[in-house]
C-alpha cells in the first residue's frame, strides 16, 4: 500500500518553499546542527528584514513544519517566519550530552543570531512553549513576547505526577514516544477534542515517516564514523552509492531509531524539575513606580528580608528583574519574573494540561499574562482548529506590533 504520509511530506516542503521559506542547516557549535526553516533571501523577498520576526517552536512528537504548516501559510506574507526543528527532531541533532531545556534554548538563540534575528515573538506549543519561556528568560533582548500554547514555563514533579495519573501512563516517554500504530492512535485521541476515525495503516505510515529523516542523516553519520552531524553531511550523501545508502537503512536503521528514542526520552526526563526549584511570581503587597523619560525604576516591597534589584534598560519599555532570596530555607529560591508580555492560548478541552492549569498559570503570572481559550479543541489546538487558532494568533501579533514594538 502506498504510504500517503511519504507523499505528503515532499508536497509540504514544496508548499513551504512557495510560501517563501527554505530550510537552512545552522552549525551553532561544533557537533551541533539546527535545521531552521527561514525566509528565503532574494531580491523578491528583500523586505523580509523589515517584517516583524515570529519564531514557531513545535511540540514533542512532530517536527516544525508538520506542527505549524497552517500558521506558516497564514502569516508568511506579513511576518518573517522562522520554524526551527529542536534538537533530535527533524533535521536537528547534536553530539553534546546535555538534554536540558536550557541547552535547547541556548542553541536556538545562537541559530537565530546566525540568521540575523535581533528581536522576535516566540510562539511555542507544548514542549516548544517550555523552550520559549526559557529563551525569553535567557535572552530578554531577543524575545519581545511569548505566545504559549497549552503549556507553562516548567513541568514540575507534582504537575507531572498529577497529569500522568490522570492519563493513565507511568512515564511521559510511554505516552509521547509511541512504538506502535495503536499507541500513536491513543496519543492523538487523548491530544484532541474529537479525533476522526482513520484506518490503522495511516498511523503505521506516520510512525515510519516520523523517524525517516533522523534515520537517514544519522545513518550517514554512522557510516562515516562521525561523532556528530556536520555541514559536510551533504557532501557525504553525494559521495555514497545507492547500495551504500540502502545498506545504511537496512543494517543500521533499527539501532538509529532506538538511539533517537533514547535521546528523546532523556529530553523528557530532563524536562521535569523538582517543585522546590521553581516558584511562580508572587502577588506583591505594595508597589511604587518612579518614571523618568527613558527609564522607570519599579521597587517592590514584600515580606522578604533581602531584595536584589536588577535593572534592564530599553528604549520604550521599562523592565525590572527582582530576585528574592529566602533566608529561612537551606538554599535560595528564585521567583521567575518574565519581562515580556505572555499570551496563553489553550484548548478548552485539553486533557493533558486541563484548562485549570492555564487558569492557575494566568493567576500566578498576573497582569503580565493574557489567557485565550478555544472551544471544542484539545491539546493540539493549532492543528485541530487551525483557522480559529490563526485568528487568535493574528489578533495577538497585531496587538504586539501595533503597540510600537517594531521600528
């Protein structure tokens, strides 16, 4: 039977190129390469540098363009759209042993910098939203605003345990790394509000294609005895005969697929953090603001005994980082304060992170956050209800850039 997914992916790539995007391999550091779909550089698209930049970060199972295809087509005309593949997804890989969200964010920041992105709005879905928050924290001068879809800034042990118990899975790996058509079907059914009835072969084909690109590039790497994928992979591919390429698939295929599953499982393991390592911003008792022409100092007084004030100066926005050190504890606790405006977009029927999680997140983030709920949508809201999601996203982006954040 013809694999419809294999046919669809080349068509999708061609469609992305027609929309003005091309994939670019960026070596962010030795042994670490990120694949980023970025605006095509040509005389025809010379005004891309003047468009506001929007970066889309995908969730855990699918790569960038599969996740955000509807949004790219809707926004590419008015915005400079960038769609990276996070490490171990799509065409991105690393020989580095780090699996933390922070490492993903650091590599992404370097990749965007090499593409000339100076400021952007980051739209993240699920795992990608966690990376977006981390990027905003590490690079406040890069990230103007965060649009988080169905996920908060961290996944704590308590929230993780609660979600897994409700879903009926012992670990995130068993839920998010399906190894059979039935497991993939269950994942998609849980992730959506109303998943259509499809033949089992469709899920089997999807599983085959999910690992195909990783399988291919990693097979080349192993045959060449390289430690990590580099910019020389294309030359290596051209130098290999058809017989060698078939050998790569047949002999090394199962090992590579297992390795990528192992590395993705490590990403999931590093995603969950102890509750005591994170606290949301608290509601402060008294706030005094002193505003000058280009700088405003916001001094917050609370019950905490020590206050460290860190000032950040921007041309039109007044930013402040406040770190509270808790004296009574054995180690300092950091209250994360996001300098950027945060927009939460949630599926009203999300079964992975229910709407109550979004409402609690909005309450903890305070006036700095806006919550938008989309009815009749689950966790994969951007795919399940793309036109409604696009309408919300366009409205959010229009409000961000209408406010004068772009020059």
